[in-house]
C-alpha cells in the first residue's frame, strides 16, 4: 500500500478500536498488529503523521491521539450557522434537564451528529460528533424527515429500506405513519432503538434564510414500563425549540 493508504488505515483504527475522546489512545503495537506492517515502516509512518499534524503523541504514555490538523478540519466541517446558533440553547437545556443533548443534520438517509452536549445523567454510551446513524431509526432523524413530504421521503430511500432495531418502524409505510404523527405534535420519540436502555425525544428547526434544517434531541435512560418521559424534558425541549423558531421565523412552531 502507499503511504497515503497506510495513513488512512491508521486513522480508521480509531473507529474500529472505538478510540474516542477520553480514551488513552492508540499504541505503536496496535498499529503494527492491525496493519501487519514491519515495525520500521510503522515507525516512519507514525512519525510523518505526527509531524504533519494528523496525530499527536502523549509524552508520558507514548500513545497516539487524533492531531490538531484533523480536529481543526472536522470542526469546520461540523459547523453551520444554524448549528452554531442553537448550540448555546442546547448547552443550557442539557444542564437543566441533566440529559445528553444533540444537534444533528440530515446526510442522505443518515443523520450526522454535529454537536453533543453531555448531561449529568450517567449514560454508559454516548454518540460523539461526526457519527452517522440511520435517520429512520432515530428520534432526531424522524424529526427532520417529518419536514419533508411523503413523496420526498419515499424517493430518498428509493426502495432500499432496512432496519436494524426491532423497535424502529419496520417498513417504509410504518415510517410514513410515524412521520405523520411527528408532524401533528412536532415531537419525535425513540425508545430502545439505537441503544438499549436509552430513549430520545427530538424536534426540528428550520432556518429559511439559509435553507438549513437541524434536529434537536435529548437522550435519557428509558423510563420503566408504564411510566412517562421524566418531568421537564418534553416541556424544556419544546420551550427551547419555540424560542429558536421565533428568532428564525420558523412558522412550523408558531
């Protein structure tokens, strides 16, 4: 493989090894073992990637993390006027409700997490910014899809509808029925879909001046059977969404 291909393979290890923010990092041995390359080749490769800002190495542990160059590029990619404008509201809402908050945007049939706002409620698994998830299997994705017509949604999936979660709409027809409910209330709910034990409540917001749509979401431990969504989550999310909608002139929430 070329040097570029080897560098890409190293970066992919951060995903396959689930090395996220807060993880100590990737070791020299990890790269050698997974890429099946000579130690001398790996040494030169990692040194070059570190020099170019693709990687950073901790002086004490000698482990590698994603470098400032990639982080700077990704932060620009994950930035949009609408995302930036709603982020302060979501930061405050996450703190008030103790839920983990998200802002996402639609990418084809997926949603991309643009921002994550850690809440004080302990969640064993979080979804970091940059993650892609099937839109139809998430509350936030369905909140955004509900802004489109049924014809647009059918065309978007183009006969390639699949689900991974038993709790997600099992067919395109069931998805359209769920979107109709979201359009009536403005709220989208997911229970034990992307992650078992985790529920999410989401809304969407539209900036007509830039033709941007984003989803706002709060995630929290799933309520016990027979219990409702914890108090304050629904009310807080609706209040924040309406406040943003008023500033943007989003008539959907007026």
